[in-house]
């Protein structure tokens, strides 16, 4: 049973969902049903390009993968890997958490593309991450 298996993807709160009356569509997919603090593995190899705290997304890490895509990991328990860190698929990015104003429980929100770009005005920078996970 892997971290990104179908049973851990919250399809009810998937990409473009407005569940819970949120004002903007969800720009990722939640990976949950893991205990708090579970290590969050990098889906692909690449280099960490963002590692910071955001008021809504909590602790975030974004990687530029070897194919030029930007997988992102949101609501981590605490600061993840620092910018410039080289990761391989399966390396721990951070730990599953419940940080940020937009979190409703322990999970990580996985994104395909720059979620910060979407928040700050360019929703075309993100894609449905489920095909990327598969």
C-alpha cells in the first residue's frame, strides 16, 4: 500500500472542487487517510525550488522535476527540505500535517504545476494532478 494509492486520494475534494463553499476552485488533490506525521515521499526526482510557509497552504515544498514540471506538497507538518535540495522519487519531502488557514485536517495537498502561481493570479499554471500521480 503506497502513499499515493487510489485509496488515499480524496476524489470528493479533487481538482476544481468547490467543496465546503470555498471561493476558489481546489487546485490540487488531497492525499489523506495516513496518520499525522507520515513521511511524504517525492513523487519524482528533481530539485526543491520553493520551501516556505504560506498563510493558507501552510508549510509547502515545490520541486522542479527532471521533466520541467512542478509537483507541490502543501500543508506539511513543518518546514520541509530546503531550496536547492536534490531529491529522488521516494525521498521524504516533509511530513503529513495540518498547517495553514485552508487546511481542514491532516493531509497533504498535491499539485501539478505552480500552486502559488494559481493563487497569485494564473490558474493556467496548474493541472489536475491525478493523471500525474498515475
